[in-house]
């Protein structure tokens, strides 16, 4: 395998906060070209990671009865009225 395939910015940041406890941890390389390691207060791009969080939240809402697979998207998030022309009639599934 080409060596450049392994030159990916790979890092992990974790922050757990409660009323009386804070745990922060960071590990990995923020920039493989400079070798800069990541710190807990660095800002990192999430890329497409948020899509999986959105999907998990939708499934939880369906399981709890707050929405259904055949609900239209605009019935839940059409506060500004622009979804009707684009995705308003599209179902959640």
C-alpha cells in the first residue's frame, strides 16, 4: 500500500462535563505534514460525521413515537417555509 494512504489526520477529542466533574482528553495528530499533535481546545472539522448523529436522533424520535417513517420532513422543520419547494413532501425514510 502507498505510504501516503497512512498520512491522514487522525485524532480523538473527548470532553465529559457534569455539574461537579470535567474530563478532557485529546490524542492523535492534527496535521500529519507538521506533526502537530491535537490538544483538547483545538477546533477540528467533523466532515460528514454529523449525518450519523442526525440519523440516530431521528430513529430515537421514531421509536419514542414523536415522529414516523412516513412523516414529511416539513411537518417537523418548516419554520421558515422554504422546504415545501425542495424536500417538504419527502418522507423521513
